[in-house]
C-alpha cells in the first residue's frame, strides 16, 4: 500500500502543469509551400503543437517538424522500406534492398488511395512536402545536416506520398516465422509436445496439412523475409529468425478505457502504452495539429502523417496488437510458373546491380531451393489495397461517435489491433480491426502446399468482427491476450500474448470503485508479475535437496511477484525463468533426438504444462519437482556468479538496465549519443513491460505512454523515451528518459492557452 501511495503522489506531481517560463524563444522564417501563415509551438517536452490555416498546411508543418527532429530516422525508414539503402551505404546492403523490394505494395495505386478517406492522399502529399521543405533547408545550409549523414557520407532523399503507403514491411503481421519454427520442431518431433513449445488459444491440436513434409522447409527459408522486415544494422550482423508471436519477441501493448461511472473524473479515461523495440530515437513521436477543420493530438510513427492513436475534439482511441494470423508460407512444387520483375539497385561506389524479383499468384517468392526446385511464397494480407501499416487511423481523425469510429475499424488493414474507443458523450467500446483471411482449409499454424485446397477465398467482412459497446462492468482492457468472445464463429488466429499483463491489469482496475488518472499512470508503471506469482505457487510444498535449492526456495516463497529494481527475489526469478526453467523442462520432457529441432520455448508455455501435469509421465509430481528444483538450484548458482554470494545484496536493477545506443556507431561521438544506463524494474510479464535480452538489458517495452482525460483534454499526460528529438545536441534528445524510467509524465495539453503556458519555442512561418 505504501509503495502504491508513494507512486501515486509522485505521478500526480509530475503530471501537474509547470509555471510558464519567463521567456519563450521566438523565431520567424519563410517556408515555401505554405498557403498561409502558421506556427509550430514546441513545448518544454519537445512536443510540437502545430497551428495552421487549414488541414493541408497542418500536415505540411507536421512533416517539417518531424524532419526537424527525426530526419535521419525517417530517411533511413524510407530507404530501408523502399530498398534503397545501397545507394547511400554501399554494396553490403544490396541483399536487404532486394528483400525489401519483394515486400512492397505492388498493386494499383488508385485502389490503394481509394481505401483511405478522400483527403488522405492530399494530407500525405502535404506531409511529404513538409519533409522535403526541411530537406531543402538542409541542402541550402539554413538547417544543419544531422551528424549521421556526415558520418556515412550520405544525404537525405526527397519524399512522395506513394512512398509512404507502399512500404508494407513495418506492418507487424504474423505468423510466417512461427509456421517455420513449428515445422522445424515437427521434423522428427511429436505433435503432442507442441503445447510445451507454444500455447495456443483457443486450445487446438496441431495437424500437419495434407501434402506438407515438415522436413522439406529449408533452414534458410526466411533469410529474405527477415532481411526485408528487419531494422537496418551497421555492425554487419545477420538478423536471426525469430517468431514475432513467440512470447519472448512479441511486441505487444497495453490499453484500457474506463467509463464515466467508474472514473474518478466523471469522464472516460483512456490509457495506452504500445510496446516496441527501444531505439535512439524510438519509434513513436508525439504531436498536435490544430486547424479550423481538423484537430488531432497523439502519438504515431514519425514517418506517417497524423497520429496512430490519440484524440480529436470529440473522441479518443487507443491500440494494442490483436492476434489475427495474416500470413501463410506457401510451398510451390518444382515447375511452378513465376512472374519475374527486373529492377536495378543503385550502389554507392560501384556500378548498379540488376536484380530479379519473382512472384507467384500467392505473393513474393522469398526463397528458392535449388536442390528440390521448390519455391516458397509469402501470402499476406498486406498485399491488399488499404493495408498500409497504421494508415487507416486517418479514418478516425474526424470521427465524432461510436458509429463513425466503427467506420475506421471496418477499414483497418494492418497491423491487426485491439482498438479502444471513448467519447466526450461518455461512451466507451472495444472494436478489434484488421484484415482477416478466410482459409479454404487449415488453420495457419504451418506452411501449406500451393493450390486451392489451402488457398484464401477472400477476407472476412469487417462488420462480422466482435465488438463490445458500453460494457456493464464499466471498463475494458487489452494486453495482446486471447480475448475473442466465447462462441465467436470465425477463426482469427491461434497465437496470442500470455495473460500475465492482462491478469494484473484486470486485478488492479477491478479493485478500485473509482479509477483515476493517477491510477492509470501507476498501472502503466506497475511492476508486479502475475507470471512470477504462478511460478512461485508451483514451488509450494517443495523441499530443497541442496543448500542452493533451500536458500533459493526461501528467497522466492512468500514473494509477491513485485519486480522492483531493488528486489532480490526478482533477480533470482528472472534468471530462473529466462535461462533455466524452460531448458530444464525441454530436456526432461522432449526426447533427446527431437531436442535439436524443438527450438526455444518460454516460461509462459512451460507453466501450463507443469500446472496441468501434462506430458510429465506416470509420476508427474516427481518429474515436476525435479524440473523445478534442479532448474532453481542452477539459477541460484548463476545468480551468485552474477551478483555475488550474498542473496541479501542482490538487486534486479543491477542486471536489468535501460541502456540505449544508436544503431549507427560514430567514432568519437558515441558517448554523447548513449542514453543510460539506469536500473529499472519490471519485465516482459508486468504491465510496466520491460522485456530484456540475454544479458538482461532492456530491449523492448513502452515506447510511449499516454493517459487521456476524455473531454478535458488539457488534463492528459504522456511520456516518450528517450526524447522527441534524434539530435544529440538537442535538449530534447534524452530529457524524457529519466522521467520515463521512473514512471513520470509531462503534460500533453490541448487548448492554446495551456500550450502557450508550456511553450519553450515558437516558430512562426509564412509563405515565401
């Protein structure tokens, strides 16, 4: 209770508006391309508040503001997505360029733009024009060139609207990597062991599609897929195949919405914290556009116009990943007719490279096996018009009611999302969205043979997707878990996030008769793991066989699962859960001959097997005890090596640190560009999602946190990390990092009066 009260007090004070600064820096500049004068007001958190005479100018100024803060990041995003890295960085990127070009939208552009609101193309053109205006300022010497361009000897490119929507490889769709990993496990493996490798929801027995030999899937079948969907790496390392639906790699999110009757404000409260891989700068960008015909504020990908989630004058919306299976790997027999597209890749310092891209009726050919003559196609919903990632948020910009919001949901293509809604009128709701393929046969768990038998017959009518409107309990929350209503007749997907985060979120919200803004902030930073609580319950009644096992049991028994940075039990638990328990279970349960292909698993898959005593043989109790005690003892030994011999001095934060470094090393500049390290609590199984790498350093989590007081928008708060700017010389490069790490926020204001109170700089712009 003390911990909760202290956190609430801290969060409340952090979110309070600060006194207006004694002076606001003001500048004026001409900006060719504007139709009328406008303003970009930068607040003390680095958030741009854009005032323009019309929506098109608003998006123009947003593009300019984004480029001012994130030019290197968005330029790299565009070059990666379009397959144009080699022109700037040389021949090492030719393979990645070719892979990226396989994954571009190649359909009719008229159909693509017709899938979005009538103004969307014009907005995007103006957004691109704003970016280009800043690029022109850089070229003319009016703005400085970001240091990354100088370090690589490259220059930013000009943008077009089509570029933005054609890039599809950022759509976070699933589940081709999971299909391949499953096929590998079943090559010499046993179907009955699948629950140990990956829990499915709803529970379902895995069946091998007729005509598929799991052993026929080459080890390198996903090399092009991974190259085409991965971030740019300048260290020369190859990305490894990892399933986006594995619990350890899932990029999830939390959101919840509280109805007025359950809210301490008497108005809806909507909270969202999307979880993604951390970077410097990170994936999200906070902004606010105010024009006579369009007013929006929120967070989005900096390379896209507008916001992905946030609010307008009347409604707010939030998002988390929803587990629709939008991909299949299709195995083509030898002799399959393929279409060839020849393209030329410009290469810095060398002659251009001619490449051949191949496609089947199902999609791009991501691998050809010379030995067998088979080819492998990626069948994905992102090839359809209207599937540009997050772009259908444009439908929500002008929504005023639930019914109008459902129009946005009905158009939503990718990525598949839990969309939460709240309005000034007091209505709340849940409406998941995303293209759902209708399969003629099969369930999407494994690669399928080419042909009609396992083909797609179309997309599910979006109006058939489930919805919840004004729930009787007065709130709704999601955290990537399986939340499809019982009896829903359509198969959407079978691989979801584990229930640890949603269990804790539901527990906290349900415990409060009235839920406040401070409660929402505290819950976004809650470090209690329902997963850890489950694991500790399994230890009840066990007796250690060695001193290490006995001390480890004493440390964990009675622990409440709170993973604060100063927690010794959290340090032991995370070492056990990540490095010892899953491997011990696989070694004990999976026959030795099948272990090589079985692949990795995670504690979220292990616990149900141990709890239900399935797959544990005739003496299930003895096997479970041996797995738990043996792995706990070895985890204790490793903790002693990492943290010292005295468990009383162990601290989770000594291992679990946030230490962010840019992907591009620059000699002599890396110290100033590094952000961190700071000890931090939580884990991938707590609402304060802080997933970690093998060394326990934080790698993914809340890229941004937003809590909206619906209708009283000036009370809303947010936090980005490490800052809004990608320029290490900017005061907003890392200024938000300590606040983010400690669970604090900044005001995310709406009215002009409050914006001016928070203002740090005003950029007044006029047409040239």
